[in-house]
């Protein structure tokens, strides 16, 4: 497998390395029980986020490199929004900083997986297909960020329950009631962004395809995603899920978010919400539905055939096998 090393990919791997260092220092802080390692980790989170954000948004804003969406862009865009949520929440409340113990190893792992996946083009990035998909993609990214925070609060709650523990992060954690309240609030915000994602995605699908089987299938997937945090809130409000119960459910809910965001939605069908990212992969067949969309962003010097257009896109991405 040939590794894609376009300029934006090099930035992607740079951010991945910085997130890896941050994760390493957070793990050292937990093992050594020293807060100074966590502070170093947070510094690397900031540097990695700045590099990652520039590498993610600068090409999109300036139309550099390519608008073609590949799996590393799906992962990278989601993680950078999760990092934004984590850093913003850490600035707002210092007690959230230990959440990096869970967030940074997970984010680093996702970035590595995204970078090592076969970098097949899936067609134009979804945000270029309609205004509704801006809301859909933004909702998904922020839902991921708050899902991470909720899961981290659940793990920290379980750590805080252990009696007689001292050092980092135990001494820095607030009371169990505060951790439970933060967990609930992050679950609530994750639900709001899941609702945003589902509503905008369903709207685009119905406006684009109408009431057909394909639309109903996609709608079923995204409303299943919505139910993850709808169930958590219903359990909190009507069955008084607090403390340990919600702390255990939040990490489980994060696993379901991974399932929907990175597997069920992208792998089920042969179009964007969809295309297989694993070999074998029929590039020409997968790209045919997007040829007209590509012509609006890739201007050939002269008319070219459909297979040649596909080859042109593959060469632009340095993905041709």
C-alpha cells in the first residue's frame, strides 16, 4: 500500500505525533502520580491542535490540495473538533483537564487508524454538496467532542470512587456530585448536537433523493445514533440514573458513537456515507456518481473520458495503487 504524503497529510501526521506525545505524558502523569507530566501533555495538546486545525481548515478555505474526501479526512476533521471541545472546556473549568487521560490516547489512536487506512477517494467532501450538510457534519463533530468528555467524566467518577488514592489525578478531581453533574451536562449537549446532525442529515437526504428506500435506510441509521443519548437522558429524568450508573453508561455510549460515526455510516453503502475504505476497492465504479460534482472543482484542460477523470483524481491524491 502506497502512503499518501500530500502536504495536508504531512500536517496530519505531525498533529498525530504531537497528540501521541500528549497521550504519553498523560499516561506518565497517571503512573507517576505527578501533575507536571499532565501539564506537559496539555502543552502538546495545544500545539497539536493548532497544527491540526491549520492543516484541516486552511486547504478547505483556500481550495488547496483537493476537495475529495478520504477516510483520514473523516477521522481528522472529527478529532480536531473533539480537541476544540476538550480545550475550550478545560479553559472554562480546570477540573476537566484530567479528562485528557482518556481523551488523548483515544484521539491519538483514531488519528493513527485514519492515517493508515487505504486513502481511497470517496467523492467530493460532503460539505460541498449542500448547506444542510454543514449542519450535519458540524453536529457530528461536536457530538463526538462532548461524547468524549462525558465518557471521560464517567471514568473519572469511577476513579474518584476508589478510596484511599492520592496523587494525580485523584487530588485534582472535584467531588463525586460535581463529576456526576458534569457528566450529565455533557450528555445533554451531546444529545443536542446529535439532534442537529440527525435533523440536517435527514433534511438533505429527503431533499436530495425523496422518500425512497435509500433515504429511509440512512434515516434509520442516523436516528439510531440519536437514540444513544436520548436513552441516557430519559434514564436520567425518569429512572433517576445518577452517579455510578451514568458513569458506566457514558463510556459505553462513546463506543456506540464510534460504531455509528466510523463504521455503520461510512461503510454500509456505495456512496459517500459509505464507500468501503478497505481493499479491494473499485475506484472507477465508486467515483462515477461524483464525476459531475468533480467537474465543478477540477477543471480539465480538455474534455476527458470518465475513466481518465477517475485517474486524474487519483493522481491528484497520490493514491493510485
